[in-house]
C-alpha cells in the first residue's frame, strides 16, 4: 500500500482552511457543503448553489484538477501515464456522507477526471 499526502494549505493560500489551534489544514472546512441553514452555513447560499454543494467549490475543483493535470516531479497520483497505471484503484476519504455525495456529483459534472 502506498500513502501520499499533499500540503493543500500551501497550494490554495486560503486562510479559511487553517485551524489556528494546531496550524493544520482543516480538511472538514475544505470539503464543507451547503446546508441551506444560515445558522449553520454562516452565509447565504450563492445563486445557483444547491443544498449539498461544496461551499468552497472552486478550491475543490482546483484540487481535483491538480491531481490530474500537474506534471512535474511532485508525484500527484494521476499526473502521468505511469502514475495512472500504478493507481488504478484508490481510496479517498472525505469527512462525511454529505461530502462524499458532493464529490460524487463532481463525477457527473466532469467524468473525464476519473
């Protein structure tokens, strides 16, 4: 088994994802989805967004595109033919069911990524 980690905080430069107590990347915030409840979301959903969509959709897309298109010595899992052959099966962990459903929805929107 091979385990790879990525420092997304360095890539995305968005302080929303940094937990100041431990200065770690906040995985849950990065993949947070809209609930439609202002008390939970702390914001109104943007026009066109639906309950269950990613709050930080643009950054999630940047991350997904990075996995597929970055071609240098960084070992992103799908960036080269060699890595795509090596990583034919992978397990991705997200914070919860809502987040998994939102990620599945991205597959319907851009099936060429997977």
